[in-house]
């Protein structure tokens, strides 16, 4: 019986991961970037910075403790506003990215409006 909970948890976990990958793939495409870039480590951060209108070298700032947390929150806010979303989506992307990312990606009314930073 307890083994079935582990299997079900694993299936749910994999489903959330796949859905998140699809969502961010679509969000990158909405911004005119290649969707596959969303799954390549480090390169996805560089492309994300392009989407929000910040220089590539900001990736190096993510390596600095404490600065990385503040920068992550700021870039997430810029990401949400680049798609015409407000602070509610910023908070949602920070706390539940697999939910709000999917909402942004598959909402036909959500369009990439360009960098807002």
C-alpha cells in the first residue's frame, strides 16, 4: 500500500516537471526566442535576461550570495511585466512557478510586450 503512494507521488512530480518545461518552452517562443533554450542550463538564464532586457553578464551576479536572491526576485518581476502581468503574477511565479508559468504560457490573451526593465 505505501509503495503505491511513492509511485503516485513520482508520477505527479514528473507531470509537474513536464508541464513546467512545456510552459517555459512556450513562454520563450512567445518572446521570439527558441523554445529549446528554456531547457539548457545557464543558456536559459542568458536568454531569460534577453527577454527581460538585461545584459548577459548579469548571470555572473547570480553567483553572489544574497545578491542572487534579490536579483532573482527582480528578474522574475521583469519577466512577468514583459508579458503584461502585474505584481500578483510576480508573487505567483516566485511561489508557484509551475502554476503561474502554465497560466501565462497557455493563456491566449498573454502576449510578450517586450522588456520593461
